[in-house]
């Protein structure tokens, strides 16, 4: 993808992301960016640290879900891919997929 097409798609992604956040707020009456997990994820500096946050949450729900290892087999490539995209200078032209408040 050329830098020009990446730059032009960033505002489009940001608009879609912000629309999703607004829809979440409309449906739940909660601001997702103010969720306690959002600040934990914002503080992460690697895919592994993000996965550690999710692992911590999974442990908290262990009795409910029995620590489903299938979930992390599915989450690992998703988080790794999103983190790689968010730290890619070509994609990071104004939008960070993992942490919308930070530019890595």
C-alpha cells in the first residue's frame, strides 16, 4: 500500500472507529474510552503486555469460563496483528489501532 493511500484511509478508519465508539455508548450508556481496561491497554508497549492484560481478565473470570485456552489461541494472532499495524510507521499516520490516544 502506498503512503498516499494509507494516509487517505486513516481518516476513514478513524471515522469508522469513532462511530463504533459512539454506537457502543448509545447502546450501553458507557464511554468505552473511560473503561478501566482502556487505561491498562493504553499503558501497554507490546503485544505481549496487551495479552497479559487479557490474561489477567481471563483469570478474574476463571470460575465463569474456566480460563478458556481457545480464546487466547484466537486472540493471540489478532492482538499481535493489530499491534504490528499500530506500530507500523506507514499505517500510524494519525491512527493507532491498539491505543487511539497514543502514537508509537
